[in-house]
C-alpha cells in the first residue's frame, strides 16, 4: 500500500471522531463536514513524519479549523446551526467503527448545541476539546496561545456557563458525580471489571511530574490499563468538585496530597492527577464536608 493510501485509510478511521468534534464546535452538520475536509487537506500538506500522535494532531487541527470559523462567524454576527436533528450515527452503509463508543459519533442533542452556542469561540473550543474529548490543557494552550493555567480557567468558566444553561445529558454534574463516586468505590473495593465498565475504551490518565514521582506514569491509555492502575487504590479519595468539574481529593494526615479531575460524558474519558502543592493551592474545590476555599 502506498504511503498516500495508508494516510487516507488512517484518516478515515478517525473521521467519525473528527466529525463529532466539529459538530459540537460548529453546531452544523454541513459545516462540520467542511471542517473535516479542511483538516484532511491540512494533513496532506503536513510533514507527517513529524507527527508522533496522529489522533491528537487531527483532533487539535479540526478544533483549530472550527475555532477560526467560529471567530469569523462572530465577526459577521452570524449564528448558523442546523434546524434539523443531527445525525444519530454513521450512515447505514458505513462499517462499524471501533471508536464509535468512545466518541458517541453524532449523538449531539439540540439542547447541548444551544447551550454551547452561548459560549465565546475560545470558551467553546476549550470546553469541547477538553471536557468532551479529553484533550490536555497543554495541547489546547498551544492552539489558543494561552498558558495551560489560563486555559484551565477558561474551561472552568465555560463549564459553569454550560451547567447554568441547563442540565443536558452530556454535562449533567449530578450524573457525572454519580459516575465518579461509583468509580472510586470500585477502585477501593478492587472491582476491576466494574472499573473497566465505567471507563471509556479510549480513556486517558494524565499525571503531573509530582504524581509521576509517586508512582504514576505520565500518561496511561485504555480502559484496562487505567483500571489496573486504580484497582484496589483510592482508599483515601473523597469525592469533590474541582474547578466545577467532578473530581476527588486524596487526603493524607489532613492534607490534600493529590487532586483528581474526571472528564465524564456517558463514561469516564479522561482523568488528571495533580500532586504539585502549588498547583493544588490554585484549584477551587468543594466536597460535601468542605466549604469552597
């Protein structure tokens, strides 16, 4: 197979995910298709030998394309999004895609699109890529030319605005909290199969350098690997909201040693472990028995 054919094949494998990202960003199926096609053209012009993580590169690139379109739309005071219902899955003649469960390809509710439409372009970009597709703050920061800390604050602000705009299935904080509590309980009790069930097949666990020093890998991918890491752990984890996102605090001797944040849609698609004391001090968290700091 020629290199060009192989590249096209790999792109087609990721098309459902890219279309889902673009649809959430733009709210229009037609515009989403155009953005995906633009991403393909950018890929054909890129130095692919230098792309170590093709899925990540494609996700951030389609996000960048959509961000440019949102900014242009705002400048023209246009708000085009589909009046019709978005597609609920791949076309009947498309083969089953292994990432379909991970990205819930086209299952975007009208209510969610309306709420997302209230966000500024950068807020929408950050919220969609991080909270819905588990792209790291570091990767997003390089696109919007902000620091990771600033991007985290943008995500927190966008998250609160989405929650205030209505309880839609993908962002219902109560349901997210229930999934996190179930995950922590399964972790403490060593129920490996339950952990795998609660995790998205393509879940990503990221740890900061201090957490890595405590025994975590910088990045762990896949439900089985992440479940194995947490199996029998989380003994001291207390459920919390961290910067308005579902999370947990690992408290030892009355001191918060690790903060976990979870990215949750229908399952857990991302977990971030923060153990740097300065970073922890900058976070805003609430537990059932701890007032907002």
